C-alpha cells in the first residue's frame, strides 16, 4: 500500500511532498517491517525536494515487466521541467525481492520530454497528476497511464506507456486528449480520474 502526502515540509521546503509505503502480510499490514518514507531527498531519487513540488500528488502500484514484483509510480506534478513551472514528472521505482528500495532499485523518470511521450513540458501541465496501471493488451504486464491534468488550458491528456519484459516503453505509447477523443475543445480536465 502506498500513500502520497503532499502537504509535508521536506528539508524546509513547503509542500515538497512524500510517499509512505506499508507492506502487507497474511494478517494485514506488516508492522514488523514498518513504514518506508520516500521523498526527493531519498537515495537515488532524481531532483531535490523543493517548495510546491507535490511529490506524491498521485501514486500507483503495478507490475510492468511481469516478474511478480510491483513497481511504484509517483507523480510530482509541481516539478519544474525544462524551466517550465508545474510541468510535472513521474518517477517509477521498480520492485525487487527487497520490495521498493530506492538505494538499489531500478529508477526511471518520465516527463513530456521523454521519448514516446507526446507534447512538450509546459507551465502548469500537471503531468503525473493521475496515475494508474492496467494491462490493456492482456499480456500479463501492466501499462502505465499518466494524466497531465491541466494540459492545454485545462483540457487534459492521458499518455499510456507499454509494459514490456524490459520495463516501461514509450515505443508504442499513445496520448489521448479531450480533443482527439471527441469531447471537444473545452476545459474537460481529461484524465482526472483513471480506470484502475
Ligand atoms: Ca523537485
Ligand atoms: Ca515488476
Ligand atoms: Ca504539455
Ligand atoms: Ca500489457
């Protein structure tokens, strides 16, 4: 189970945000293992905690490479990308036998500058504002849906990255917007709620 908490002050930076992870056990939450906290100050997590980063604005858990270990995706909607304020970024931490351990895990970041992700980082895109894993093609590996809530004057967009044996791939990614799905040119905030 993972929870995002964006109201927390990290290293003196207000609303930098953090994510708390509790592991399960046969009898409920694993109290022995306790809670793990992840922030942008954690080992090997890209960038730093900054004011209004909103790290953990949304979180999602799913297995993208089909190895039986869950990955953790974290939205950082307030992150500055290419000098654009609140363009937003997503961090994916791959799960392994130890769980989600940032000091050793494979870690990837996605922005609208990443290959296969349509559009460009712009001010107030809020990329990563909604996240969900779902196996759309039924191959046993989850695709990751990423909402950019305020893309194009609040119209919103959703990008889907393919789950492969090598992890998430932008190669066959698709981006849907309010416009190209027939909702039209209006502030629909397309992608605000994703089917999990
Ligand atoms: Ca940051
Ligand atoms: Ca996995
Ligand atoms: Ca954009
Ligand atoms: Ca799949």
